[in-house]
C-alpha cells in the first residue's frame, strides 16, 4: 500500500516526469496534490501498470485530487538546455499551473532544482512509495503517450504508436534509414542497433 503523504504539516505536491530517455518528443511532467487521508489501492508507479489501467486511473486522479497539473518541454528546448534541466523545468511548469499552491514538494528520483524557495524532498523510486508521486507518474505518462500517438500519424515509419519515442531497435533503425524528424532530439545520440560490443 502506497503512503498518503511524506509530511502533513504543509500542503504537499508529488511530482514526476515521463519521456526523459526518449529520442523524440517532449518531456512531460505532472504535479498532484491529494488530501492527507487519501487512499486508492490500485494507484502505483505507472511503469508497473498496463496502459489500460493507467488510462482508467487518470480520470480518477483528476477527479479526486485537490489539484493536479501537467506540463511539457519541447524537443527543441531539451536540445537547448539539456534533458535534465528540461525535466525539472517541466515539473516547475506543472507546479506553476496548480490551482492550489504547493507548500512542500516530493519528487521522484535523487535530484531536483529548487522551486520558489518551497522545501522539497527527493525520493528514489518515490513513484512506488507515495500516492501523489505515483499519480503524477500516471498523468505524465498518459498525456505524453497521447501526444506521441497523435504525432505518430504523421510519421508512421518510426513506430511511435508502440515505442512512444523510446530508443527501440525499430525506432533507431528507422532514424538511420529515414533521418530525423522535427520531433527528434538532435542532442541525443542514435546508435546503430547492428553494432555489437566485443
């Protein structure tokens, strides 16, 4: 069972991102604030859930959260400032959009760029420990997947409907065969899937 909060003195938002390791598309992030007594037995790290379960949980999160927001940073901006800064920028943008202001932030992972002097705690594998981070991971993942599904219609050769921009063999092979698209991150190295290390 995931925990409802890290601390209960201040209004707490959980943050997570999706798409950091992709070759194409934006990085998305979400911020979620739940009541301190909130529980939901099906909520978990988005990577542990099927696409069907993530999509079923999304409207529940949006309905039952005190506040939530989703934001993204484009591939072009990722190339300009680097993926790490872009991930934190997406989280900051999501926090900006919350209708209820966060007073404390818990973030999945081990690093974060401080946001507006608001105290924060980084929690490794936090999306499998705290409900708000798990919910943020689900929102970021589902909104990003929808975005990639939409642009996949214009670029069918890259198999984004299945890989969502991650560096699968099929995706890397397609980039080597057809070149990159305006959605590809130019600063990301695309290795030949035929190369073997000896």
